């Protein structure tokens, strides 16, 4: 049954419901087959749709996906950003409606290029979908959240392809799986010869992914390093209040001094004042504690580098030479003001709202005998931007402050994004988050240890440095992008009579 058999208003509504259902495939539920099955339903609806109808179906699906999956934007801009509720609701709706244009344009392009039939369903729609995700990941600084590939990390068989093809490659294979399922579904009777290729394709994809899970692309460097990740659980509405600074500094000093770990990691802006304003003896105390264990401390701190120039930074202190990393990929409205939108920022009360950008090619930081490819919060959604650092690193480190998103889906989705980064790089990862989720991930993206969110605590454990290149670290996103373009071209050239229109 195709979309044209539904009442005109029903197919977009069903598409929106399918989009909302896809969110259950992502963390925290992690029912990853649902993300693929919901997309198969969308492709089924768009099998014979006109370009305009395909656009409407794709936009409806995207609206359902993003309203259900990233509604935490409202929490950030209203509950903690101070934007009036009506404006925050409107801003959230407009944002979701805008990013839903990417799946809309993807489906419209597939419908325009490929004639109705299985070639469109199995090739054109999956390829266009992934190209839309890729574009969404960098246009207007990018918003790659809820890319299909993330739903497969770390447990799906398809996640085995992450070290080879990266998140967009996993998206492509998941979308191809959805397309093959949609190609099988229309005739619900016996399995005929025409369906065997689709079934065989599914089997090959998933069995290959299972096999790749067992491949060790990188190798351990030395003995594991003992680590401690601090979760201060400082409420966002209290974090930057001057009267709370002394308590915050005292808390982190006590937590550091109580730890015997060689590598201690504090979250983003753990010290919520400029480095120049932190008492020198305070930093000396932390550094000396680390040196007594031949170790180092990694901490998030705002850094001022002259009049009107400040950065969201990471600082290392201790036995190794002092190192600094400055966040390079900034959050629109939260860390920089897009041109022409100062009025929107003025509606919110966001501290330190216009940071400078760090160098995009900063090398790993040396700490505790390891080389750390570090990033700050939102940056780890852009894995391709830190490939060079990851190649020469032994550990990945992310410091974050997800207090901005309250008790929403965002911290769990963020952890899943981190799992994909570990898979892509074949590296263990340390994630220190102000309110959670603080965790240690291994090179397969699996959580080895974690703290519950919204508690004060220190996560002690071990991490094993690894070295070597995965195929993804060498080739980046290009195999996935070129593969999607090739499939789209193949679907365009495929004659209608070869597609089994039926």
C-alpha cells in the first residue's frame, strides 16, 4: 500500500509518528531496530510519491523525530537560559521545523532523480537520506544530533562498520537496511525470487557488521592508567553565582586531594571563573598533588587572552608540561552570536556568551604518560574535526556540562555520541560531566564504568591507551559520502522496468 492510498492528511501524520518512534532507537532506550524500521516505514510511504509529496513526508518525519528527540532545547533556552516561555516554545518549534527541512529535501531529491519502484526505495532514498544527514552536520555550523548511525552505537551489528566508515557510513548501511526492508514489504505474500536479493543484502550487511565487531583495529600501548573523573553536580542556575564560587573551588580541591589516581579529569568550566582570576596557589596545590603521583590533572576553565578575547578551555597541570586546549567548534547562541541574532541572545541570560574559536588543528595534550585527544562538550558531535588529533592520541577525553539540559534525553544521547567516537577511533574515552553522565568507555564504545546523573561523585577506574589507525581515521567521511552519491547515481540510471514497480 503506497502513500497515495492514504487520505492526503493521513500520510504526513503517519510519517510524523514514525519519526517520533525513531527516537526510541537512540539512547537511553537504545532499541536500535526501531530507528531502522521507522525509516523503512517512511521509505514505504515515499515509494511512489511525487517530489512535493516526498518533501512533505520527509519534513513530517523530521519534525516528529526532532520534536520528540531534541525538545531539550527548550529546557536549555528557557529553564536555564531565561527566555520567556512563549518565545522559548516558538523558538524550539521553529528550530525543529528548520532542521526537518534536511530530510524533506533529501526525500524530494530522491523522488526527483529516481522513478517509483524498488530502485528508489532500496537505493535512492537511503543514499539521499545520508547525504541530507551529512549536510545537516556542517551547514550553518552543523547540527548532527540524531544522525541515524548514532542509534546503532555501540551494540548493533552495524556498529562494527564504525571504525571503517564512521557515523555516516553506519547511517548509510542502516538506511540501506531500511530500504531493503521497505522493498520486501509491499507484497506480503510468499517470498518470491524477486525478494531474495533484498533478503540476501540484509543478511550480508548484518553478518559483515558482526564480523567487524571482533576486529581490533588498534593496539594497547602499555599498562592501564588509573583515572578519576569528577562529577561536581553543580546546579546550572547556581554555577556562575559569585557567592557560590568559593564552595565550588573548595569542592573540587577536596575531591582532587582525596584521589590517588594518576590522571584526574574535571568537567567543562569546573572552575567557573577566568583562569587569571583563580588564585595561583589554588592551581599550584592541584598541580603539586598530581606531581606527587607522577600524574596530571585535566580541568575545564574559561580562559581570558586579552581584552574581548576569551575561550572555553581545557588546562592540564602536574608532572607533564602544562597544556591548553581551546574549544574550536562553538555552540550557536550559547558560545557565539550568529550574525543578526544579537536580539535573540539578549532575551536570554547566558554567562560568557561570545567565546573566541580555538585553532581547529590543536594537537593532543600530554598527561600521565598518555596523549589525550580532548574536546569540550558539543564538539564531540563533530568527530571528523578531531581526526588528526585522534590519530596521534592514545586516549580520548571529553569534558562537558550537560546541566544545561536538565533531566532530559540529551545527556544519554550525548553519551551515545561519545560511544560512536570511541568506535571510530578505536580508543578508550574518559567523559567527565558536571551533572552526568560521567563515564569510562572502551575502544568498542562500551561503558566500562559510569556515575548516575545528578549526583556528586568521583568515578575511579582504569583506562588503557591505544595506538594505531582505524580506516575511518585515515579516510574520514569521504567513503560514506561518495558511496551515497554513487548509489544515488545508480538509482538515477536504473531503468524503471528493472525496478519491479508492481
